[in-house]
C-alpha cells in the first residue's frame, strides 16, 4: 500500500512538472481524447459487426446511416471555434482540446472512406484509416516530448543552425517517403535518425524511387526484390497482425468489392435463381401438356376403314402404293381398320404434317360432308374406293 502511494505521488509530480508546468495540458488532453474516442468507436463497430443483441447498433434515423465521422466533425468544430472564442484561456482551452481530440479520433477512423468516397471501412482499403489514426497518435505523443521538432528550444544563438538542420531533415524525410518508407519518413520528421536510415537504404520495388532509378539497374532492382521478399513481407505480416488485433480483420473480398456491390450481387443471384426455377417449371408444364396430347391422340378411336390422306384403301393410292394387305414403311395396313392400320395411319398423318411444316406451307384439313350431302364420286380413270372408307372430300387451306 505504501509503495502504491509513493508511485501515485511520483506520477502526479511528474505530471505537474512535465505537463502542467510546461503548458502542455491542452495537448495532453487532446491526445487522451484522441485515444479514447478511437478505442471506443472501434469497440462499438466491432460489436455491431458481431451482431451483438444488447448493443445499440448503428444510428439510422429514417433509414439513413449516419457515420461517426459526422459527429467527429461536430467535435472538431466545437473545439476549434471554442479556442478562438475564449481566446485560449483556462480552463476552457483544456476542455476544447479534449473535444478536438475526440473529433480527430472519430474523423480519422473513417479516413479511408473520405479518401475513396466509398464505404470501404471493412475492406483492405480501410487499413488506411488505421494507419492515419496510429500516425496521428504517435505524432501527437512526439509533440509532448519537445517544443519543436528535434526537441530543441530555438534561441538567438542556435536559430540558423536549427533551421538548416530542420530543412535538411525535411528533404531526407521526403527521400525516404519516395523510397516507399512511409513510417520511417513520417516519424523521421520528429526523429531525424529514422529518416536518414530510410533515405540511405534500398527503395521498395513498388515505390516511385524504384521506378525512376532502378529501371536501368537490374542488379539493384533484384536486391530490392530479394529484400522485399525476405524482410519487408515479414514486417508487413506483423503489422497486419497488430492492426487486426487493434481494429479487427477486414472482409476477405477484393479491395474494389464494396458492401453495395455485395448486396447487388446477392440480389441478382436470387433473381436469377427465381427465373431459372420459373423457366424449369414452365418447361415441365409444357412437357406434361405435350405428353397428355400425345396420349389422348393415341387413345382416340379412328373410324373404321379411314385411310391415309390422299391414298385409297383397297387399290392404288396417289403414289401407287397398295394399302390393303400390304406394308408401308414397315407398317401393315388392313382395309378393315385394325390396330396396325390405325398406328400406320397416325404415323402417316404425322409425317405429312412434318413435311408440310418443313416445306413452309400451311396445313390442310379434310372437310367431311354433312349428313345430307351427296357423296363425291371419284375422278374418272381411278380405282373405286372401298365401301367402308369415307369418300374423299375437298381440302380447304387455312
């Protein structure tokens, strides 16, 4: 208990000495608000993503999803305008600094959405938001370690030397950024040693520096590729694991595959499935109707002695084929209209209809005479019709 009290007293003394006495309390509260807002909003969105029942969920008045960067802009405006309105006096500047830090956390958490103008929060592109938040937190924490970059207080004697060092360090940091060393170049603004190391080492193969300088240097490009494969990919995997632990793993979809596209694809797949099912049911119904018609035609009784269209039953037909007691295409025809004759008659009629359709002619139908009509006599020079067959009738064209 005594040790805990001593630790707390030393912590408060350090806070009074390094934060309050150095006039850094507004900046410290800004950093606290930054970290607290980021942690809280990431916890909230992960609860929403996990569909936890007891968590409130998104704010959607009237079906409109309000992103948390909207509230962050409100906190930013309150903090920025409040400092100017109160002339930076205490204790208002401390509260406005805390409000500004909350706004920074909420807005930078959706930095990727603002950059791409698309809802890529849980995509691979959403990692840019985590990068922006971590860089903002580190940059603010580094500002607490000194008054200016390099941690040197400018004075009359060291002013020009300090300006020269800052300018050179800025140029070296730009070179490190062009070589693809993002974190080294950004943190090197506050810590000069990091930017110098990044500027001296080989550039990453996908960086602008490699495209400009390594195109004519195959050996150096090969070294950069080998280093990227052995060193940088391991560092990227470690960074990915850390970011997944902090902010949650992104969706396993392509970078350009947004939530809107996924919903549209699901709806299109469902519509296609419904159409396919409808087409299948319609095909089954058509097949069933066709089968019913064929079975009904097979069961339909044929009048005794009715022959094929255009052929006579006992003598010679129009093609010179004898039907009585003879065979036609493997079918036996009987003058009395037996089962074999009925099957052959139906097959002949079907062949006649198919030939008519293939020839592009309209179908013809035989018109039977009425009850009071006189039977038509066969033309002169033809064999007489069988007495059990229907007399030939004129054909009408539809």
